């Protein structure tokens, strides 16, 4: 028999009305659980399955705030189910409040916090879930939740930096794209038709722009359909584990993108590895957990291979050297650790180093994008300009 989530409205021992959700096999069990918690049910009804879809509206900043409050609960040694219910009661967003109540109810029914959060993996993300799993295995929930708070705050800050950095290029590209569409699609074809009426050979640049303009006018639906198909295909491929592995391998071949991905992954890997080792986990298990916490399939596979080599008796520094995308500094520092305690300290140093590196890389996005954008736009504008001015020069020569 499957477990069902029930929505309830009840009165507590002080006569205060409260509401929330509870998971039980049937309505009778839900009623018994509520009365055992000193609550008198007024309304008890099963929640519709589609309610879970609304949690997609929970933002990264909401998850960061929830994690910060969770870290306070852990530090104060307040039972998680009680603490989360209190957080839910003061939460203004209905979607977030309902999610927190549901997690609290699952914890109250005996499930672990990772299992409870697993239901909302699309909201928390793979990295968050796997990092919480490492906390449960190591028994160091306080350190891990504090790390997650830092990680999420940096993600929010990085996202904000990227949006600010990309705002100007996107606006410029949009305006230039609109202007070029009008010129290529309408102005140049009419101008070329006028020039060709005199039985003169059109310059190559004009022919190219004229062909592009004609195709845009005649097959605009194909352009839009193709763009839509590419975007949908990329989205579906990214959601598929094997497809994501292929896309990530392609991204890691792009110079600057490779640096950003590997640096962020190295920071998360070393941070979680250090926490896991400090909590007493075996190095092979700690490496596997740290690899999963990166959220990068290629790093997950590399870390699984490292753990397997260590089980077969190979030295850590030797097996690290064969990893493809872990930065050399991380390989040297982590491989230098002689025991778990020393390795944990090395991991902490590595994580701080790569946190700074990742921050610097995201801040310098504009310095990479602007030259590329300038060169690309210059080439397009030059082609369009030549398509217009070359025929004019030819006409001027003929008139002379």
C-alpha cells in the first residue's frame, strides 16, 4: 500500500488553529498521528499529486534562505521536524511553505532528511541532495549545512554577476540583430533588384546578403522551427544522463568554459571531501560522495575510478594524476596528504583557492565576451556594408 500525503487543519492543545501536511498509509493512520501529536483534526483530505508541480516556482534564493535556517536548527540542536514546521508557519510563499511542511512530515514519520528532500530534487538540485547525503553518512550535518549556505550564496552572487555581465551584450546583439534583419531582409534585396535591372553583375557580398535575405523572407518558418528544434533537443539531451555526459565533454573542450566548470567542480569536490574525511569516512567512500556532490557526470565517473583504484591498492597521488579534468593544483595538494587528518586540511586549502578562482573567472566574463562579440559584429556589419556600397561604387564608375 502506498503512502499518501494528507492536508490537515487542526487545533492544538492551546486552542490555536494550525494547518499542514502529513504522510500516512490511509486516513485513519493520518488521524492517529495527528491525535498522537496533541492535534484535533478539523479537516483531513488527501493532497492531489499535481500539487507537487507548483514547487518549480521555488527559487534558488528561497533554497539558500531555507538552508540558512536549517543550519541554525542544526547548530541549536532543535529537532528538524519541529523546527521545519516552525519555519513553514512563518513562510510567506505558499509553495515553499507546503514543501517545508511535507519534508517535516516525512522526517517525523521516520525518513531521513535526504530521503525527504529527494522528492524535491528538481528544486534542490543534484549537488545539494548528494552533499546532504554525505552529511548523513558522515554525521557532520552542521558543517555541511554551513557549507551549503556558502555554496548557495555564491551561486546566487555568481548568477547575479553573470546576468549583469551579459545584459549589455544581449541588448547590443538584440538591437544590431533587429537592424540587420531589416537591412538584409528588406533593404538589400530591393537595392540589389534595382541594380540588377541594368543587367550588371552583382558583387559577391551583395549576392550572399541577397540570398540570405531571400531565404529569410521565404523560409522564416523553417528558421524558427529549426531554432525551436535545436533548443528542445539540447534541453532533452541535458536531462538524459548519457546525453549530458556528451554535452559536458563538448563544453569541457571550450577553453574558458572548461576553466569555469573544472574550477567550480574542484572547489565543491575538495570542500565535501575535506568535510567527509574530517567526519571519519573512509577515503574511498569520501571521494565517491565528493564526486557526486559536483553534479558533473564526468567528475562523478573520474571519482568512481579513483575509488576503485584505491581499493585495488594504488596510491592516491598516482591515481589522481590520471584524472582528466581535475586541475593540476588540486591533484598535487590532495595527493600530498599522508593521512585523513592531513588530507582534510589540504582539501580545505584547495577549496578556498578554487572558490577565489571561480569568483574571479565569473567576474571576468565580460573581458572574454566583448572581444568575441566585437569581432563577430564587425564581420557581419562589414559584409552588409560591402553588399550595399560595392554596387554603388560600380554604378559610380559606369557613370564616369
